[in-house]
């Protein structure tokens, strides 16, 4: 059986990127959030920390919902891109 890495699997997907961010983050707790699990749990590296700010590169989001669950302060709210936009899973 051939096994694929997460990165290899993700590379099979395509996106129709919508112009507006569908990930709403209230950042008022991010500096105090020591472990910043959103950064480490997102499979597509959507979040990064630069100059004391949480950067959200929403274009590659696969809409899995993990970040919303792991944020200890419940500061992330996911919406979805408009119909026909966002991730297009190769295998449904
Ligand atoms: S996990 Fe939540 S509070 Fe922590 S850095 Fe990410 S969005 Fe901010
Ligand atoms: S929904 Fe999933 S892919 Fe999108 S930002 Fe959150 S953890 Fe990352």
C-alpha cells in the first residue's frame, strides 16, 4: 500500500480563492496565549506569528475546523467562503 504524507495529500487539492477572509479572529487574547495552538494545529499553516500579531493566510484553508476547536479562548469563528469558492477536494 502506498502511503502519502499530509503535504502530498494536500497538494492534490485545488482552490478557488475568495477575496475576503472567511476566518474571523478576535485577537484580544493572542498575545497572552502562550502556546498559540492555532499555529501548530492547522494542517495548512494558515496562522503565523509576526511582530506580535497573528497573521492569517486564509487562502490555503481546508475548512477542517481544527483551529476553532483548539483555541483556548474560543476567539476563532470559522465561516465558509461563498458557494463555489474555497477548497475543492480532489476525492470529495
Ligand atoms: S489559539 Fe486563539 S488566542 Fe491563541 S493565538 Fe490562536 S487565535 Fe489567538
Ligand atoms: S479550518 Fe483547518 S485549515 Fe482552516 S485555518 Fe482552521 S485549522 Fe487551518
